[in-house]
C-alpha cells in the first residue's frame, strides 16, 4: 500500500520527466549535437570560453577575443552567474554536452513547474495537471528556442513564478521564494523573457485584485476577529487582502533586483555604453512581428514548412480544442479568468507592428529595449496550457472539490520540495474546507464516474455551439494560413505557404478533435484530445524538425578547419592573441564536400547539411567562433547589449549602414585600415587584396592573408587622438584578459597606446603609481608615461562590482534569514496580515 501511495504521489512528476526523453530521444541516445543557429555561433563559443576560464581558476570579466575587447560578465546573455550554468560548465568539459544537459534539465524543470502550478496553485487533478505540463513542455513556444538556451531557461521559470505569485496571496513564505525565483530568471540572461513574464504576472495580479478578492473572505475570518481591532488595521487588512498579489510581485521584483546586483550592475553600466542605449528605434522594436495572417501558421503544427522559430507557438489542434473549452468554461471563475487575460495579452502583443497599440507601447521604457514582439507568444503558451488543463479537469473530475483540503494537500506534496512551504496553513485549511464546492471549479462534475450535476456527456451536449465555434475557428486558421502568401508586407523569414500534406493533416486533426467531443464521454474525450495533441507535437518535432531534433555529428563543433589550424600554428608562441578579420561569405561549395558526404554517409541528410554549413562557418571563422580556439577578431556577433556604441561609430566609416549586431563579414568588401590592428585577413578568392600590404599564407576555399608589416598591439604615441608613433619601445611582457603588464622606454613624455577597447573599469599604474586611462582614437585606450624606462600595469574590474557583490551577498543573507523566520511563524493565526 505504501509503495502504491508513493507511486500515486510521484507518478505525475515522473510522467512529466519521462516526456522529455521521448521527444528528445535522438539528442539523448546519439552523440549528435545541435550545430546550427545561435546555439552554434553564439552560445557554444561563450560557454566554451566561460568553462575554460572557470576551470583555470579565473572568473572571466573581460573578453579580449571579440569587438577589439568587450566586457564578458556584464553581457548578461552569457549567464555567467546563473547557478545551473556554473554547475554544468564545471562538471561537463565538453561544451555541446553541457549545452544538451542544460537544455534537457530545463525542459524537465518547466514541466515540473507547470505541474506544481496546476496542482498547488490551481487545485487541478492529476490528468489536468499532466495535460498542462505536457503541452507547455513540448509545445512549440518553448522547444523552438532550444537553440537560444538562455531564452529557454528563462521561460522554464515562468510556471514557477506564476505559482509563487498565486501562492503569495495565501502563503507568507511564497513572496520570499518568488524573489529568489525572479533572481534566478534574471541571472539566466534573457532580459526580454524576464520583462514578458513580469508583464504577464502583473496582468494576473491586477486581475485577481479586481475580480478574485473574495478568495480571502473565509481564509482568515476564523481567527481575525480578535486580532484586528483598529479601523486603521482593518483598512490595511482590506488593502493587503485585495492587492496581495500586486504587493508580493512588486516587493519580490525589487528584492530580485538587489539579489542580482553582482550581475545587474555591470550589465546596466554596459547598457549605457551600448548601441542600444536610450532604446531602439521604433522600426527595430516592431521587427519580427506576427502578422494576423500568420496566426494559423503559428498556432497550428508545422509538418512540412520551416517557419522562423520565433513564430512557432502551437500546442496542437487537440490542445487548441481543450484551451478553447477551458477558456469558455472558466469565463465565470474569477480565479481562472486571469489566465484568459494573460493568454489574450500574449496574442495581442505578439502581433507587434500590425497592432496600432504596440506602436505606442514601443516608445515606453522597457518595451523600447527589445525587438521581436512575436516572443510574447510565451504568455500564450503558458496561458493556453493552463486553460487546456482546466478543460481536462472539468471533463475528468470524479469527486467534488469540497471533500477536504487535507486530502488535496497530501496528494500534491510530492510535486516539489517547495510544496510544504506553499501549502495552506492550518487556519487556511480549516476555513477553506468550509468554502463552497465551486471555489475553483464551478463546472467540475460531482459524484462517481464523472457524473456531476449535469454530467460530463450532458455538459458536452450543452456546448455543441462551442464545438462548432472551435471547428470554425480552426478552419479560419487554416484558411488564413493558406491565403497568407498572397498578403503583402508579411516580411517574415522562412517559408509561409502550407504544403498539401499539412492541409490534409490539419483537417484530419480537426475531424478527430470534433469527433472526440461529439461521440465520446467526458474523460474519454479528454484522453482523446490529449493524445491527439501529443501525437501532433511529436510528429511536428521530427517533421519540422524542432531544433533539438535537427542534429549533426559532434565533429561539427570540435574539429578545426585549415584556416584555423594555420593561424594557430603561426601564433603558437605568441603572448598576445593576434587579431583577424573575415570578409568572406559562405556561398561556395566546399572542396572536401565529397569527403564529407562519404565520411558521414550513414547520417541523415539534414545532419550532413548542418555539418557542411558548420564547416564553412569555421572556414571563414564567423563570429564568434574564434572564441573556441582563442583567436581574436575585430568584430563579433551579439543581439543584446553589445556591441559598444564606440565600436559602432569606429567601424561606421567603412560601412553603408551601421553593423547593429556587430558582424562585419557580410558588410565589408575591402581590407580594413592598418590602424585597426588586424594581422590576418580571411577573404574569398575573388576579393582583391593589395599585394603590397598583404601576403597569401594559405589558399583554399577561402584565402588567408597576413599583413606584411603588422602594427604592434601596443606602441608609444605623441597624442591619444592622433596616434602618431614616437621614438621608443613598448612591449607587452605579461598578458591576460583582465590584467597586463607593459614595459616602456621612451625618449620623451608619451602615451602608451593599446589597441584594445576603452571601457570604464580599466585602471592603470605606472611604476606602481596610479595613472589615468584615456580613450584613444575613439576606440582604444592609452596611458600617459614619462620619458625613460617604466612598467605600466592595466587591470580591469567592473566599477560597481565590489559594492554590488557586498550588497548582493547581504541581500541573499537577509532573504534566507527572513525566509527562516517566516517559515517558523507562518502558521500562527493572524501573522503576516497584521500584527
């Protein structure tokens, strides 16, 4: 009996955890890796550099390998202080393996979060909670971001945050956990997901304050009469009861900002020097908006067309049916109405520039910092999953809600180690057990066999109009998807027009969903729709395919190409990384294409294709791939707070338009000036390179040139602005990204010019005496030195970091202390509301 009871408690969590390996079997059971998109060109290089630095005992504060030098820690997208990242970097040396492990764990974490939200927060039964967890975990909105690991990590925290927000209205310990969870989401490194989640939670908290204040009428009434005697306290109690969620969210948000100061302070400083400082232009803010004609493509499964990942938000036709029914049945329940509002906000804001309201929102602080309005589909994903769970609960519930809080509390304690802290206090249980049977599920059927007041079958027969509306809605989605290619101004990357097989499968799914609703009884109908949705998502994950099923051989990451090997061989004894610049594209057929095809003949065609593309990207050492082998470049690739505005201004004279994301490779058609400090140039064979300045050192699919007289990385100059050399000597004798030593010997007063980016936080000392670090030539840094022999030392530390570390550490200590006090006293009657 005990083992059966334990299985009943842990079964839902195990089922959610088992769902991830089913969908990600190829990623788990084969050595194949994700070798495309941002995972390959952005996160692998950063993760590899961070892992190497940490294993060498160095916390990477400065990145000397891209953008002529840039902050490392301050770039929040690296997730350098995110605890799960630190653990996988230290425990798993291989970067793609560490990435895969983090991806899988966060998918499981997202599923467990949805399970906890629905069981603990919304009081759903096990089938309903499993449905919501499954749809969110393997639905399109979450899994399509497998290639942007920080975004997926941030989304995985959303269910936990909504759970803690909901419990904050009843549990005094939940706001403490909410602050900690918000801090973890911030440290994961995707600021836009944090912002989207905060807006979604704000909508829910305000809705509950407006419509769901009655939840407290019986919660504290049993012990409140003798505690609240003054009118002031009564007013305070009323305010705190009604706006408990808003107060908790605001307090936890402020606390999370303080907790994350060691990461947030350097990031805010970097933001002020970024080319995004002051916000993006409105035309950038509304880029990648979801056109209304693409709602069908976004919400229906993609079987044969590869749409851009930002526009994928499907939960299957079966999931859509459940979500629509859940929204209809929940429309009269104030506690669940908030999820209708959250879902609607996600869809409306995802339309971006096609929504006139968004043009005004895009000018506001917060909104003006981010592109890709389609990412608001994250709110749709979590909201639709919750509403689908509501429908399943209504269809499958076989016992009244009012049978007792204690039994429900015991049934959900297994969901999470946080459950005891989030479960109702004794006073809450006593009063809530006297609540009406329809507190959260007014339509949930009562009695045995799922037959309630009207019965499940009667419920469905009464809602035939709803079934017709669902069918019509799906047909409209199919129609607009079919006619979308004829619409003007879609401006969407990827394919749009559906293939015939997709139209057939959509209509078949619609018929199956409608048939299940018309001919099957409640719990059987729910099971059929759940199975249909999971089948659709599984087929799509392989047909589209989703990023975690689009895999390539591991050599796509680990094996260097000839150009990389040539640079490494020539710079083997160099103390300072030589800087290169690539102006070669990848629009060519690799010379070893036949060898690649023969070597990987047993792999899927898509795997060979991704390997070939990865090989070409390594041929040209596309940004930021040089970080993997310690090769420094002039440019880089980033879509966040980098590059610096100074870098953008410095490179602008050679470009037709500024390189907003930092990539120069696709924009430069000629070698860079000598004062950029470039030693190696990678160019396509057809690009004209002046022989008097460059000599060819390696030829192939792309050519590698070396400057005949490369300028020194450090030199003595007469002025920081002019950069004209003066007689003397300057040599770097010790070099590390955050610290270097230069020995100088000049005939007169001069400046040491280092061809590395100027940035606040760099300090200098000449012969042990503090010296000023000055910006030079608009980009680099210089230090004044007197005549004679001197030793110049430069060190980097974020300007606000010592104070930020002290404040952050103190905040975590206070949070733990307050949490411990609240944990011990939370069960006392009247505590937390008014003392």
